[in-house]
């Protein structure tokens, strides 16, 4: 019989209060290898705030988060996690290649080389292009290419499909499916309804 996926991330009774307004409370979930957690809800419902808590940018007002059974500060969580925010997070004064070299220097080498990652996101031959000359969609694909060159089992993505056309969306969904098939996990927000038929997708709607 197949074994149950190992639980990697656990959140217990999280709450978040901003400007005296409760964004969410008593929020609990578990995420196992190969799974995706999609956070849904209107603007201002707390999706990005929850991602910021999961990334360690702010603390939850109540609750606890564990990674592989340990508190986050007592684990390898921040080594295992990679975050791509709503903004692209790339240096416009650097070239495409220079941006990825910086990311690689800050992390552990992943499955793909820089050239392989650029090919995966359809930016081959853009090595020497200054980022400021790229289109919005190309900048977004560059920001997501960083995930492919570093080794991180958990991807946390805030609106990863921003500025992407239908082909760009399909490319990123393919990379997400591949990541999960290899035992990776993804937590994301998206106004785009994701198409990942081969992946176990959980959904939490914040309101």
C-alpha cells in the first residue's frame, strides 16, 4: 500500500490583526510533500499578511507554526523556503544573468543551471539584457526563474501569474506541477484559477 505523504508544514490557530481589524483567526492547516495550498479571497482579506507570517516577515498575533515537527526557529525552515512576492524583486540596473548569479550566491544550488532555468521560462539568450529593458511579463518570469536555480522544497508565491499571458501562465503551472511531483510544496495567492490536475490542491478562502 502507498504510504501517506509526510506532513511538512503545520499551522495552528493563527490569527492576524491589522489596524484593530481581525483579518483572520483560528486558522489551521497542514501541508505535505507534493501538495499546493491556494489562498483565496478579496483584496484586504489577509492573504498577503498570511504569506508574510509564513515567511517570517511578521509574527502572527496568536498561533504556532511548525516545520517538520519543530518550531520554525529550531528548524531548517528558512533554508528550505523560497519567497517570490507580488513585486518582481529583481534589480533593474543589472542584467538577467547578473540577477540570477546574485540569487544563486545567496542560496544552495538547485536542480537547474542558470541557462537551463532561463530556457524553462523562455528567456534563453536574454543573459546580457538589462532587466529595465524587459517587458513586465519577462520580468515576472525572471523572478520565478530564481526558484529553479536554488534548492528550496517550499515555494511561497504572492500572485505569481501577475503580468503573464496565457502561455506564461501555462509555463509556470508546468513548473509548479514538476516541483510538486518531486516532493516540493507550494503556498500561493492568485486571482487566476490555477490548472494543476496532477497535483493535490488545498484551498483556504479568507474573508
